[in-house]
């Protein structure tokens, strides 16, 4: 009697079950199919899509540009702080050091970071795809009070609701955020519903624009708002300086909080939350595959 003929079906079933376990792990907790999750890590500036990158580790910081095609090499050095009250670089950041604004909300022209040369920025950012992202730590769970005007996080538009450049700002004390972009002749806007903020807690903020898709806003990788536009075209070049924490020409105080790892890229990233279970699912799948391969090797002997 040949016992091997009776054990083959059992072995085959074991192998099948192990392979199904591995497949199920990847289906329930997909890893390779996830969107862009690198936002959760410190940026090293080596991406070909990076236009500018600020780590805020020193008062005068050279723009990091690895994409020479944008012409951003002409941007030179940005004096992040030039006798601006209520601003400081060197506070504890998300990954290293960071920029902090502790400006009174009623005091204009204080507590912001002015980044780079506006004219050179205009041509660098006039693209059909753009991602603007940074880490932000508010001092309060209600980051901005409506009585203090608009709480600008990022501005390269100058005119509220303008037709060139882009802006991102708080619009009320419920934590709602608005993003404006312009294509040179018209503007496109999205607004969020009430967002949750925790005092002294870092959150990652990003907005993307893509021609044929529209605007999207992300908080910690979650798409919290979007607006569709199929024929808006490339963004319009704006010659005004880029500011973090306020708008050039604003009569209101800057946005209080801490900013870190500010990056602009010429691609619209598909930001995605980092699944906590992804690592464990990979271990389960790998273990199941190893066992399955072990059974297959025994069968060949």
C-alpha cells in the first residue's frame, strides 16, 4: 500500500490554506497597493518631484531643489526670519527643529516666515500638478478665532480669492480650512467641514491640485475635502513672495502654531493614511508563504 498517495491531498490542502491565508492578509491589509504614505516620514529632499523643501533647522535656510527643470535653482537662500517679531526658528519640531509663530492675532505683520523670491517661485509653481504639505501643531483645539480675521497657513496668492498662485487658511473657529488656487484668469476653491484639532499635537496637512481632477485637501493622509474640475488648466504664475503663517498684505495677525517640514512638489500625491496593521499583515503573509514553500520542497524530495 502506497501511503504517499493518501498524504498528497492532505499536503495539497495545507499548502492551499497557507496560500489563501497569505492572500487574505494582503487583501484585508494591502501594502503595495496603498497610496502615498511617505508623508509620515521626514523628507530627505532627494525626490525628483520636490521643488522646495524647508526643514526650519536654522534662521537662514537654502532652498532644497533637486528638480533643476523647474528653474528653482535661482531661488537662492531664504532668510526665514528678518527682524520679524513673535517668530522663532529652533523650537522642537516634528522630526528635528521647527518654525514657531506666537503672534497676537490682532497684530499685523508679525509672526510669519517669508520664504524665497516671489518672482522665481511664480514660474516654478505654474504647473498642471502641485502638492503643498507640512506639519502643523496648533496651540489650541480651536486654532483660529473668527474675530481675528483669516488664519493663513500658507499664502502665495496675495489677494484673497485671487486668480494666480495658491492659499490655505482657517476661515472660522470651528477649525474649517479653505484652499484657493488660480489659473491666471479664474479661481478654484474648496472648503472643509469642521475638522478636529488637538492642542500641542502634530497633524500633517496637504493639498493637491491636478488638472482634470481638481483640488483635494488631506489631514493625516485622510481626504477631508475635494472639488472636481476637469478643464481648469495649469496654475497661474504669481510674483508675490511665499509666506507661511500669514498673507502678504494682510491686516490681521499671523496664524499661531508650530510649522515643520514644509514641502512643495510638482506632482499631485495620492496621500493615504498609514495602516497600523500593515506591518503585522506582512509578517502573517510572509510566514504563511514560508511554510507553503517548505511543504512544496518536501513534496519534491
